[in-house]
C-alpha cells in the first residue's frame, strides 16, 4: 500500500476559483472586498509571502492594499496605520505580517486590529470565540488543514486525532477545530512522553512541531490521514515535519511538502477576507468557507 497524496495545491486552486465567483456576485451588489497587508522590515521570506498574497488577492478580484514600513518604524506609527485601516470601509481584512521587529509588542499590534477585520484570526477575541465554539475569524493554516481533512474523510466525528504542536498559530486552533467536528483530540508536543506510541493511535495525525522529518513512518497508524504543516529548509531542499519517504508506505493519505498545506494558507486568507466582507455587509457567510 502507498498513501494517497493529498494535493493541497489543486484544492487551493479550486478554492480560489470559488472565491472569485463569490467576489463576482458581490460586485453585482456594488461590493468589492479589500485586503490590507502590512509588512514592517525587510525579511526576505516575508517579502516573498506578501508579494504572493498581493498577486492572488488581485487574481480573485479583490482590492489589494500593501503598506511597507522600514524596520525602524516606531510602534505608535504602526498602531496609527492600523487605526486608519480599521476605520477604512474599503478594507475588510487586515493582516500584519509576522514576525515584527524586536522593538514592537506583537500581541499589542495584533490586538489593535479590529476583530471583525482580523483575517489571520490571531486577535484575542477571535481566539476566545473559537475556543468557546462561537462565530470567529479562524487562523488560515488550521482552517486549510480542516478543509483538506473534510474533503478526504468526510465526517470527522469519532476519529482519534493527534496534533503535534501547541502554538497559537497552528496547534491550539487546529485542536479546537477538530473538537468542533467531534473528533477526539490529543494535543502533543516534543516533550510528550512516548510520543511515537501516542501517534500510532491516531486516525488523523497533524504534525506542526517545526522540526524537519521529526515524525517517522513507524509512528503512524496504518491507513491514518497525515497532515504535515511543517516547512523546513534543509540542504536537500524543503521538507516537512514528517519523514515523507518512511510515512508513504504506511499512511492512508498524506500531504506532501511542498504542495500540501502551504498553498491552502493564502487561499484561506482570501476565504476569510470574503467572509469578513459578507459579515460587514449583513450577508450570510459564504458556504463551505467557515468551520
């Protein structure tokens, strides 16, 4: 047996096409979604990511607003920009690219964004809403993982899920989303006792630990669905948190790196912007784009 490859790139392309159709429908009502991305500093990876976001925003018919600030920008200037974007009716989604320069308080900056425009889903109010099962803006990467899992498995109710990683960006919200879908969820991490044995119990294994090829094939339950969130640069190129070669003969389905979860993140950012636009205009949430 060889695992089926979960093609996140193809799924994300289909998702963006659906979003473009929804944006066209909004245009007929005189509504144009707008996404503002703020980049502070010259981080090369962030610059590539912001360019990609801008291009795809325009491709689906949304307005793209980019704000690039030098890394010497005082925090109060960034907060003033966020306040202007919060008040701008043309802007439905605001994303401040992380990481920020060291002199800035990341939590203060994130929590300055209006929660209804927080398309990254990192504002403390959205974190609390998600944790208590209410309507929230959901972090993009876990939302993308959930879409891939639902597409592959259908109903997740009763499945045993193990999430390796406890970050606020992926691990914790991923666990909340799986719980919402009635999976039985364990959050593990690099210090979990006998982690391989725990992983072997999982029907769904989500690896988001940030260590290259950390999860070995013999950690995986035969036939399990494996979602690899990791993107690690090595001498051999980009690899995930799962040792793909050893996992392939064991898993039932697996996301590759690259081409798995990565493309879903920007697609879900656009989905969140569309959802935020619908909510701002008193419309129902677009179908299939929210948990």
